[in-house]
């Protein structure tokens, strides 16, 4: 879906810490050296965060649009569990998600982990599905199960359709796995914890820890979240979320194809794009390896990173933190009140930890009150 344009593949070099404000014109070599810890993603100056908070970036305080915030679950349509951990099962989650509406949990007063034995599939007949873990629930894939799946194409013409909307909030996804490989006539590859094809998606106050998807494929991505062919008039909102230790061919935290991501007050640490050969795949390679944390591609879309810390993410090919390619413009990568620190790119980048290309031209992101090194 993309080319490297005139930029080509740069060899690794050493880059000292750099503060970027506005749009820079210089190209930066791959593999920047470690620098002093940069200010965290916030309008107020504060040290970068290295401990893991409950949800998101604790020093991220940028304004979040109402549409990107959690929704009320005061009147749920379905409650999973009867007050005990044993009552909160994989089967109960699968049943509730299939019914749609507002779904909450009653598993007792302590944190609980539900190991999924089957993937929960969102119904395309329900306009909105809300899954709220109340801050106590972890859904685990046990290292072998994709946890949550929505595919409008299963029942209708799905491409960039408006409905259904999936909202996930106050919950943890861990140890999910999608082994679906990228190949002809297959569209549901990627998306270890959440796979979403069509409609709308919002994820708020949630954690994604140690999720996986298949290890290679030129456009395969999203160990945590894969958003594909989304309703372009509404962003995919990622608000106050944590992504740590995820692994996939590309975009270990977020993978988007025709999706407008807006990321607010979030934290992305130690996510890795482990594929090999980039996209399109170089001869003799399986492809992949770009966008350690975020990999996006498509026509006429934007990516906004606001109030967010991205640190120690890596890509075997391009964009240790972010790989952003617009095949047919317009499109813009904007980074505001954020910190990107030590996100090494194995082969190519045109800003520290970033590969940004619009209409085949290597482009600098719009950077406002942010630190990138």
C-alpha cells in the first residue's frame, strides 16, 4: 500500500536529543542515540513517565472532546456475572457481546481475569455495543485467542459504513493472539485483542498488555487494535489508554487502514514491529516490520497524537514509533503536547522514530509543544 519514495532506506546513525517545534525540514538518520528523558506529554512541564499507571499517561492533561470520552453505563442492558468471579466466564462474555447494547460486569469487588476460550463477536444488527469492565476486569486470550471481533462485512457492504459503533472502556486486554495470515481474499488478519472492520470504534481508560498477532505480512498489524475500512467522518478515538509489550508484524499497538485515529493522553511503551521486508515486501522477504507502536495507511486521512508518551517502541524496518503513509492525499500527522523518546527505527525514518509520507513525498509531521528524540 505504500512506497518509500525518494527517501529510500537509510542506514543507522547516531542522533543526539532533539526538540522539534513546528514543522522541521531536515531528515534524521535511523537509530537515534538515547538522550536525556524528555518532558512528558502535557501542557505543563513534567518528567517523562517510566512507571506504569493504571490507565494512560498520568501527566497527560490535554482537552478531550466529548465524543472521545467514556459513556455512561448507569443503565446496562446486560450484566456479566452475579457477584462472584466464577460467574464471569468466557461464554458469558461471548453471549453478552453478541446481544449488544450496554454491557457491564458484576464479578465481585476485586480484580478478576477472564480467560477467553472463544472470540466475542459484535453483532452487526445492534447500532451500539458498549463493553465496560469497571476498571476491575481483564480479558485474557491465553496466548491463543483473539478477544473481540467486529466485521460489518460479515453481513453487509461494510466499507466505511457508519454503524455499528463499538465502545470499549475501563478494561484490560492481555495475552491475546491472532494467527490469521495476510493472503489473497482474506481481510481479517491482524487485530490480536480487537479487530474492527467498518463502523466506528472508541477505546477509553483501557490497557493492552502483551498481545500478539502474526509475525509477518506487509500490511498485517495491530497486536492490540486493528481498525480497517472505518467510517471516515468519525475518528477512531484512543483516550487515556496504555499499550505495553505488544508484538506484531506492523503497528504493535495500533494498526489502521483507512482509519482516522485520534490518540489522547495515552501511553505506548515497549511495543515492537517484528516483521521483515517493509511494504511492499522486498524480494525474498515476507514483508512488514514498520510502525513499532502505530502503523497507518490509506487515502485522505489524518493521525493526531495529543498528550501522549511513546517510549522504547521499535521497528525492524521504518518508524520505531509511528509509520504514517497517505497514498492519496490530503493527510496530516500532527503531534501535540507529547513526548516521543528513544523509538529506534531499524532501517528508515525521516524524523526520530517516525516515517511520514504523503502522496509519495517524504514529509515532516506537524509538531506542537512536543519533544521528539
